[in-house]
RNA sequence: GCCGCUGUAGCUCAGCCCGGUAGAGCAGCGCUUUUGUAAAGCGCGGGUCGCAGGUUCAACUCCUGUCAGCGGCUCCA
């Protein structure tokens, strides 16, 4: 006798078990027709799921009442499309392609598969695969779910109706592994009912299967057929799926990539086939158009086209050379951020790009993170002596990484733990001195803080630096401006008392808010990284952590944007807040972080004198809310598609004389603009005005001032604004100069100067 | 770091499969044109085909290695 509670709170009672489809029908035939699945107590299920007890339920359809695509609906469609694609691929490439894992993603789905030796799948096959997918969708075959028990017999030969037996017969080790994991997970969840199952299986052509694993009594495996079981293609799958292939709408395969089984590079290499699906062809087309749009915004392409930056092989991978135009963007942004920091009471510092190894041994960066740092720089003299003494490379690395007795003792005492392991301690005459390119600015800032005594009255001390750091990112990770090996952080360290943490975090967030607002990045969210309650890797007291986490959460909440709690994502030394922005076409970018650190004070023996006249440890807040200038500029290039607001544009105005005859007047206009600091140029080329306009438009110059004899006579300029494909008319030169200076001054996001 | 693909003029790309030492458009330079809002016309210059080996009478082309870029995987204090 199930009673079903619908999302609007209304209840429906039935006198016998009903399927999701029955419930939809009872609400209305239109809904039943549109239904793709159901959500039962928040869990997505097949529409055919039979309900025999009281639940809350919602019907999942393609889109909501506002005609917006529904997330759950898309999930069902794409998960189902992954099955259709897998069938199509096996039809096109061969039945011996072994499927591993095929989930939906944010933008589509993929299916990892093993393509046997000698066979190949390439983009040349896409057309055939797409065609086959379209056929399967058109056939509108029902997705049929069925379950098979496992462990019904010792010998798999004995019972046909055994899920594991079926998989063993298919000889697909990936699916067998998937099933084993699913079964083991059941045992984990319900240890009381856990049961051990052993199979022995004699294949007609020799022995094959043998399995011994844990699961629960009565465990079942779920399969889905693209049609009728035994007749059509089927797959081990947890589901859920749409009712039939026809409900997928439109699906295509989009790209190929390689992946590893379980993401482990020592494991089998698989081919990951990406695809996407939408309820209608029009939506799929729209998506493809958007993707094309996104690739047009690629900051690497725009950066080259607009000559913003250059990466040179001879300088090195991941090292950015900022050209004059790009430097303008970066500098304007930096000046803006610096001004906001000043308003918040930050003080600016400068520190060198390298520091002694001992500094990083103290901070803990070396050798702990040595794999992501540039190699240490060892002094020439020391190197020569080592080499002369026949020191091996391995021995040298040990001696470079070693720590003196004195340093180890201090750190271990202050951190009240064996932070420096005894095997790293080495006699002073064995240690090899050296330097390191700094991977972080904090050790230098800690030394500045420690260089003078501090009273609680001076706290917090806010040290800011646009500090350049170097990290050895893996070569495969490097990408344009967004992943580089040398970058400048908008870094600052806030040395504060424990009570000051909430206000300081609040300050960081309000800064971010201001800057995102000015840049028109209205859509962003924060992730609050909290400690994993089950882990012991964290330093600092539980009470401190509770307070700091509460401060982070309160600050995030006050920001007025979406935020999520991410347990286990905290750094070992304190909780953190990450910023994720969405650009104008909806892509998300991770920028910077704010992190609370209880450890650094101990490491560097920092202190301030409290009202009790005793020394106290300061807490340090690391904050680089925009990540790095490189990454942030990269994101902005894509956000604006190279069409920067006037205040950020490398070239704000271009003066275009109709012909040489008005060149002189053009020069006058140019000086008038430059006199008030506007970045303007004059196009002196011997081209027709059409060509000059085209070139300036391609270069995304915000304002074009066309000047001919008519304008010269009236001391006017004819204005053309980026994005408007026509002449807006003439206005007095003085008025234009005044207006654009105002637009730049206010950092307006829109181009508002017009006659 | 791993796997796959790519590397030809400043830029975008053709030529490579099937070896006979390179081609287009744009950009640049010169001349003509003096132009009113998204590319005027003509002419000229420019490349040891990423780099290093190998095969061959002969290599941009085939093979090996290497470097770099792209797509993904893994990673990101």
C-alpha cells in the first residue's frame, strides 16, 4: 500500500505496488509521456522501478517547467547514450573490444575500453559509429534491466542463472573486476550479512575462471540490455537508464583519449571514447556551436593573435614571456589589486627569487615536495669538492637533503613531534649547502615577520608581494598561461592572533568580491576545505581547527555566493577556501586559495608579545585569491575573448585618418589622447579606411576614431565602438577625451562613450 | 611523468601515403592610388621543412632517437 509524496508535498496512495511510470500516469498522461526516470528518496532510478512502500518521489523529465534541461534527465540520457555508443563501437570495430567503464560526465559521457592488439579505433571511424548510434536510437529499443544472483553454486557450470558465471563466460576482466568491486562494497556496507563465495569454473575448452571473494548473502548483479536480454547488446551496469533508446534524442562520439584502468599508469592502457548526447538534435548542435565558440576563446590562440605573450622553446617550457601588449593587461590588473590591498591595510614587501636550502628545510618544502621543485642549486666550489672526493650522485642527494642536528632539534621541539626524522640528521661537515628557486613566498615572508619584535597591538601584520615562484610541473600538465613553471602570485601572508582569523578571512573574501565585480565575473563559488575527521595527518589542536573551520564557513556564507564543504580537502596545516569562477560561457576555473596555517609559526619560531607580556605563536593565513597573474590573465583572456574593457586594453583607441590629407589632424587627436594617459595609436598606413577598420576590429581595439577633412574642420572625431558594426557619428574631440578618460578611471566593464 | 597525434616562411596551412633538395593566402618591403567606416592594384624579398642520427645515388617525404606543442591520464604544498 505505498503512499507517495510528490515534490509539491501532495500525497498519492495506491492499493498495490506501482511503477514510476504508473505514478507519472496518475499525475497526467503528458507527464508520463515525458518521463525519463524517477527520483526516489533522492536517488535516481529507472522509470520502471516498482515501489511497494512509502517514499517521496519526483518524476525526472528532459527539462523543467522553464524548459531548461534537467540535470538528472541529462544524466539518464547520457548514461544510456554511453551504452548505445558501446554497442555501436562493437558493431563497427569488433565484438572483441572489451568495455571497462562508461559513466556520464558534466558535458557528456565516455566509455573506457580495451581495443585488442591489431585493431584500432580512430576518428576515421566516428562517422560510422555515429551512423550506427543514430540507427539504434531510431529503433527505439527498450532498456531492459534484469538481475542475476551470484554465488548460487560452487561450480559455475551448474547454474546458468548466475551473474558472475555470465561475466566469466564473457571473459572481460574489466567487467569481472567491476562486479567484484561492487560485490565487495556490498559486504563492506553490511558486514553482518557478509559471506565468502568461491567459484571454480571449467570452461569447455579448458579451465578459466576461479574466484574467491566476499559479498553478502543474496547479492545480485544488475544488467541492462539495449532491447531484449539475450537478443540485443547488454552490459553489466548499475543503471539507471531512460526507458528506451529513442528517448536519447541525439548522440555523437566526440573525441578519443587514452586512459588507464583504475587511473593507474602501471595498469592496462585503455582507450577513452568521449561522446555527448542531448534530448534534441537542435540542442546537440547548439552545444557543438558553443564548443567551437570556446575554442575560439582559447587564450593561447588569442594570446598569439593579439601578441599578448610568447612561450619560447629556448627559454623553456612553461615560462612566460610577456610582450608589451600583454604586459599592459597584467600590469593594469596588478595595479588594481595592489590598490585594493592597500585599502585593506596590507604592506608591500619584495623578496628574492631564491633562498638557501636550509630555509626550505625549515619551512618543510624541501625535500618533501622536491618532485615538484626545480633541482637545488649547489655552489660551484662544493660541487667541485664533492666531485673530487668521488661522491656519487645518490650520496650527494642525501647530503643535500640532510638536516643539521641543531635545526632538527629546534623544529622537533617546537612542533612537538618528530617532524625531522632521525635518518635525515647529518653532521655539519657532511651537509652540502645550496640554494633553491623559491616554490613559495611564505618562508621569505616568515623571515621578514621574524626580523623584528611584534606586539599584539601591531597585529595583524599583512605582508603582500607579487612574488614570483617556480615549480616543476610535469611536462604533460603545462598549458598556455594556466599551468606554468614560473608564475607570479598575488601573494600575501597575514600574521595574526587566533581571534583575528575570522575578520582576516572575511577581508580576503571581500577583496575577491570587489575584484570579480569590477571584471564582471558575477558567477563564482567557493569551496571550503575541511579536515577529514578520520585522519591523523593534521597538525594543530582540534579546538583550533574547529574555530578556524567555523571562521572559513562563516566567511564563505557571508559572501552571498554558492559554497560547498569539502571534508578531507584541507591542507595538513589548516583549513582552506578555494575560489572557482565561471566565465561568460559557463566554464569553471579554479583560481586561488586562502589557507589557515598553524604550523608555520612553529616551524619558524615566530612570536608576538601578548597583553599578558608573554610570547605567543601567530597564526598565518596564506592567501593568493587570484592564484597567479599568469593564470588569472589567461582566464581573463578567455572570459573577454580578447575584447578587454577599456581600462585593461593594451591599446584603447586607434586613430584612423581617411587619407594622408588628415594625417596631421590625426596626430593632433593622438596627442590629445596621450596627454591624458590614454593608450592610443595612429594608423599611418597607406590603406583605405575599410582596411584600417578591419584591422583595428580584428585586434579588438575598443574605440576607433575615424578622422577626415570634415572632422578636422570641426575639431571632431567620428567614433566607432568595438562590437558595433557601424559609424556612431561624430563628436567634439574634447568631449571624447573627457569621456574615455572617465571610462578608464572608473574601470567600466562596458564601452559607453558615444556621440 | 605516461599514451596518442602534430611540428614546412612572422601567422594560417598545402606538399609527405607513392623519395628526385618546396608552394598558397595573410603579414613585411617598394611602387601606383588620396580614398568616409570589416581587406584597392601591381611588384619584390623571405624557408639548411623542430633538432640529431640512419637507410638511399638521392630524404620535407622512409626508419630511430630527441626536443617542443596539442588532446587525454596521473599530479597540483
